C-alpha cells in the first residue's frame, strides 16, 4: 500500500480489518525500502477506516515501522483512532509504548509539519490523565510556535474541546527523538536537535533536503538546541560546515538554546568563527526583524555564476508538456501558449497571483517556477481542496499540485534516460517575493493562457 | 475528468441479458429444477462457469462436480440463481485490467467468496428475502464499472491516490456526484433484477437515509462483508482495499456476530 506524503510525513490509510494475514501487505517490503530512501521525519498509520484489528496485525505493522526507524530514525506511530482503538493499543503494548500516538492526522502534523503563519492563534487544548505526558505535548507544541492550552481536568477539557481547532485527549509523544527533525516556520528552516550532537549527525542529517532548500531559496536555517544534552567538536564541525556551504548561497545558519553546560566556550567561538549566528532562544530569532526581512529580500536563489545553457533549453519541451498536460487534466481547460522567451522572470500583470518554486536535482539541476492567477490555481486544485478552505489551505493544495507536476516531469525526463528527483515545492503568496528572489537571472519563460487567464512557467538554473 | 455522457455511454454499452439466461432464471423462479438445468446445459460457457465456481476450494466439495443437474441439486435453486446472476456480471469483464492489477481468476474467487458468505449471513440472521440473496452478485460489477470508467482518467486517478487519501468511490463521487452502488443499481435495473434487489443495492452506500426498515440489519452486514472481503491480502496487493466509501462505525456486538458467522465452515 502506498503511503500519502504530507510534507515530511508519510501516512498509511489501511481500511477494514487488520490481522496477521493482511498486515504484512499494508506496509510491504517494497514500501519499507521506499520509506528508507525517502527519509521522512514521521511515518504514521491512520486507523480512521479500520473497523477491527487484532494484536498480531498491529504488532506486524509496528515491526514494519520499526524496521524503517532503525534505518533512518523516523518517528513512528498511529493516528486517527477513537477511545476503543486507543485502549486496545495501550493494552497490547502496555509499558512498552515506544511510538507516538496522535488523535488525528492533523494533530500529528502540528508536531511534525511546518508551522503556519497563524500558529499562535490556533485554539489548541490538551489533556492527558498523566500530567507528565500532558506537559511534554504542550512544551513540544509551544516550541514549534503554537500556544496550546493545558486543561487541568477532564471537565475543563470537554467544555473547551468543542470550540477548539485541535483537541488532544488521547495523544502521546512517545520516543519523539529523531535528531534532527525539520520544519519550516515563517520561511525559516528549523532543525530541532535532541540529546547528544556528535558525529552521528553525519548519518542522520538529510543533506539532500538541506541542499535543495538552499537551491529553492531558503535563506535562514536555525538549529534549535534547547533540548540538547551536549554538543561536541564533531557536532560543531558539522554545523560550521553547513554555515560555510550556506555562505555561497547568501544563507545564514543560526543556533539557539546553548548554555555553558551544553557546549564549551571554545566551541562557541568556533561556531562564531564559521559565521554561525547565536541566539539565546527561539523567540529571539523571531524577534529579530532584520533577520526575518532577510528571509524575503534576497538576491538570487542560486549561485550567481550560473546562467542559461543550450542544455537547459533542450529539456523545456518535456517539462512544459508534462506541466500543461497536468494543468489541463485537473483544471478541465485547454491551454494556449502565447510566448516563449529567454529573459529574466517577467511575471503576470495580476493583483492576485500565486507562485511556486520547485528544484530538480540528480542528472539535471534546475529551478522551476509556476505563476498562476488565483482563479486558475483554484481550478487546478479544486479536486485537492475541500469545499470550504482558506488561503493557506489553497497554498498547501497548490504546493501539492506542483509536486504532482514535478512527479510527471520526473517520469517524462526518465524516458530520456536521465534520473532526477524533486525538492518540496515552496509557495509564494506575494509576487514581489518571487521577483526579488529571481532578480537579474535569465531563464526560459513560457507564457500561456488557461481559460483566457495568464499563467507563466519559468525554468532557470 | 468524468463527464455525465461518459458514464451514460458506459451504461448504454452494458449488454442486455441473453435470452437463454432469462429463460433459465424464469424456470428457477417457477422452481422447475430439471427445466432450468436443461436450459443451462444449452449454454456451454455457463455450464463451464458453474463448474468452475462450484469446484472452488471455498465450497469445500471433496469430488469434482461436473453434471449440471448435479450442480443444481447440490447448490439448490436459490444459490444457482446467484451464480447465474454472477455469470451476467462476467459479460462486463474486461479482457485486460488497466487501472487495477486484477485478473479474471481473482475476480471469480471474489464472486465465489461473496456468494458463499452472504448466503451464510442471511441464513444466520434469519432474513428470508430471496431477492436480497441475489443482490451480492451484482456488487463485483462495481469493480468493473470503476475499472472501465477510470481508464480514460488513469493519470488523474493515480495523481489523486498519491496525494490524497481518497477511496476510488470518493473520487467517483467528487467527479460525477454518483456512488458506485448507484451505478450498480442502474445496471441491475437494466438486467431486470427484482425491484427490492435494486433498492437494496442502491441503499448500501446511502448513509443519509435514516430508516432502512426491515433491511437495516442486512445492510449493516453487507457493508461489513464488503469491507472484510476487500481487506484481504489479494485486494490490498491489487490496490483495491479502498474501493468503497463505506461507513466504518459498527456496533461491537454486530462485529462479533459477523466474525462468528464468517468463521463457520460451509
């Protein structure tokens, strides 16, 4: 069964009955290999459509998840259950509950997904019979930028849960110990470090994700060391190395949450010498307006020395065909190409335009940008959206849509004998941001009209 | 995307029931076993199908059953009628499966299991309505309908399956506003199934209609049976475990009762 990927979290959605006969087919050996390769931060099994499971079935699923966790440290667990299913899991695993449990998929995403802009305004209520577990959940959310409310008893929880955006009643953090986990908050990539930061970072850190984030234009990378026990010279060297790599892209690497117990003075100086910016804690970085401004006002998303080449142009037909076909399928409109130009990015003349960037890597390295009219974006994403949605859900759906386009491009490029992969898409709500990010860079731009509304595709190195 | 005309064209392309099968069903309805077996004998493909189904391991007969009259005698007219209805469904079977990694052999296995389990369930819950017995035979047709309708939008379907947790039926509802069971009921009507059978099939996916009257219990069991049969390893491997959009909230006692019935030997 293929998992559904949401940011860096993979969700399995089995249906019906789970027992010793079929559990092995829910996360098959091929799925395990794929998950090891994908290096997700979390892998969860949704029990929403499961009507019955037995001990043997659930143990096989946990064993399969555990096999992935052993290889890449992913956080594993279950979500979308009711009290009955929760009690059964607790009963089966008793004192050996090493995985995480989250009431719903959406709640799992609070802990493992990117932090939305309005995180502080989300109405989150938490209650757990065990005070320690309740506090762990609250602290973890607080550190991610949310402002959860911890109910003092079940009565308070029940009365407030009705009005809450998220109500955590049967959630349990478990071994929430992936080192590091990553999420994006206000355009800052935050790596949460835990325990000992040493030479093991080399294996557990997803370097590909980091490089791709640099490629698509992220400018600030923060290592949150609040929950770290200690950092040794190997850990410092690793972070310093990232700071030096980042300098080529004009990116800043910062660290927060350090103190004298965790790191020696000399190592702090080493970090500073390699350009790592040090903040006392995570709130200080979000109070630094100058730094936050830097996440938007940037010169170029890639190294300046690179320009367009004949090779870049040669992939244009394949990329544009895959893109247009997907847009036509999902928007139900025919596209008409109006112009193909080699020029710096010239965006649509529109008040309400949304744009997405996507990086390719592997045999071909490119940055791909799509700029939509909001209405076209809505039509393309209609099938991915619920009837009622807000702007951030539209942006998320647009990001999923461009990820789909990217998947199609991978297929078509592979027919040419080239192997490529894609980064996670990055969405821009504001046209100014994407223009600034691409300032002075030439690329191939295809202008087209979908249902008489403009759409631009820009491909650059 | 799926248009109304694509769906209508598909329904129009469903062939009518051949005269020989109609006559055979008529004879069964008149409880004339010899006449029904003689008519069935004229259709070699039907005889072969009956032999294949009845000799599947799930029926548990020690010796191979070959003679049509023998098959009719052993199974009884009600179950033979179910199998003949299942044979109708085979008229729709594609030569090659494109959307699902499925084949004729697996399809016939599914038909046999559904027929057998459904008969057991109706017997145990004391539902005597013979028209409900036949309802199970048309349900595998939903799988064929899904395969045929989604062929032209295969790319969109695979995109949606990767990015969204949507069952095939949920995708169909989003694209056309119709459930798989509504389409199955239309086919059943075209094949002149009894009115109560048609209504029962359409009700399987209906979670809004509050009162299902005398059939309420049978409907809960048929939903459970479908969820159960579509959770088997074969169905998971064929990406068919999330074909339907059925409710997953069942009473614990009902679930226990269901387990007991399913585990009983034929």
